[in-house]
């Protein structure tokens, strides 16, 4: 019966459309015979709007269901964007608006479910008298939607403003940090520049002209540093006793000229002890220099080469170290 009723409805809809289109023409023809044609046509004209209501109401119901289906999908996305993830200032107003629209949607769906569950005659009768008022409910839904559609735009504007303020604050901090780094870099550049100028000034102050330079180089008759390094390294913990020896302390603390003579048999460690003292004076034994701002010179006599047995080379090496450490001499 459902299929037959659908076919009958379609046929009735076609007849109604045809009669509606031909209404004016048929009315002019029926007016020629008011008794036989006019009275029946008048009855048809009276019933035609009522019959047309059935088609119109069914169409309105179907159109409304299609519209609210799209509306539900749209507001589902609005809920996800504005009501679930973040807390906006107008979120409560939007939530109330969505609830009102959903209430009207549920009313429309409930009425539609009840209407389409009735038999065909009952549906037609309710449609003729427009008992459900589909257009009114759908219009109310659209009016609410129009009224509240501004809320998401306001929320977007507020969110955009907050994000802009946060970005401006971040940019302000970044600019401040850049200025601080630039100031630090400027100070470092000034310090480096000043240091370079000082080095250049010291270089200019201690610069040797051609003749003193050749004289200074002439005094380097042997590799005295290599002669020092040829000696074996001390065993950790040894040689340190000399730093506390009374004779050594007396010599070290003397205010005038003084000699410290260290003597022992061959192989007893005089050279190793001397290297330890030289390194201690220069601060290369892991301790602060003992003779800060003092000149320390050395030469180690050895029988392994003629240059290391020469007193002339020893004196020249001492003079070379002396002039190297104090250019003013």
C-alpha cells in the first residue's frame, strides 16, 4: 500500500498543479454556464486550497528535514570548535543559543516522526488543516540561527584579539631581548677593540728596531728549552720537600742579592729538582707562580753535546731569556 499511496500522491500532486495553472482559464469558461459548470467549478476552487495544503505541507516537512540535517552537521562543528576545546568569554551565550536551536530541531523531528508514522488519510487530514505548521517551526529555527550566528564571529574576533595581544607581547619581549643582546655585543666589541688597541700599544712600546732585534737573536746560541725538557720528569710527590727547606725559604725571602747553591753527586736528581723549581717559579706545576712579576732564566749543562757544555752558550741563553722577558732592557 505504501507504494500505491506514493503513486496516488504523485498523481494528485500533478492534477493539483495542472488545475492551479489552468484555474483562470477554467474559471472564465465556467462563467459562461454558471449552472452546470460554474457551481461545480466553484466547489473545486473551494476545495483546491485545502487539497493543495497536503502537498505543500509534505513538501515543507521534507525540506525542513533536509535543512535541519545540514544544520546539525554545521552546529556539531561549531560545538567542537567553540564549546569543547577552549573557554571563550561568550561560550556560555553560544551554548544557550545552541540548546535553543537543538530544542526546536528536536521538536521538528519529533513532529515529523509522529506524522510519517500515521496512515495516509490521517497524514492528509493533518496536512490539509496545517496542524503541524512545518513552515512556522522551520522559520523559527532559521530566525534563531540568524540571531545567534553572530556569536561565533564575536568569539573569533575576541580570540583573534587575544592572540594578537599575546603575539605583540611576545614580540615586545623578543625585541627587548634583541636589544639586550645587541648591548652585550656592543660592550664585547668595545672591550675587544680596547684590548686590541692595548695590544697594539704594547707592541708599539716594546717594538725593537732592526739592530737590537738582530742582537737579541744573536744571543740565542742554543735551544735551552729543549735542554730543559731532555731531563726526566719527576715522580709525583718528590722534590716538594725543597719548598719547605729552611735554607730555601731563607734564600726565597731574602730582600737583597742571595745565592742558593744546590750540590750533590751525579745522578742524585739535581737537574730534576732544578726543573721543579723553575716550573714552580713560573706557576707550571699546578700552583700559582712563586715569583710573580720576576724574571726566571735557566740553562742546563749536559755532556751530550758541545753546545750544552759551553759556558758561553749558558751565559748567552740567560741573556736571551732576560731580554725576552724584559724588553725595556
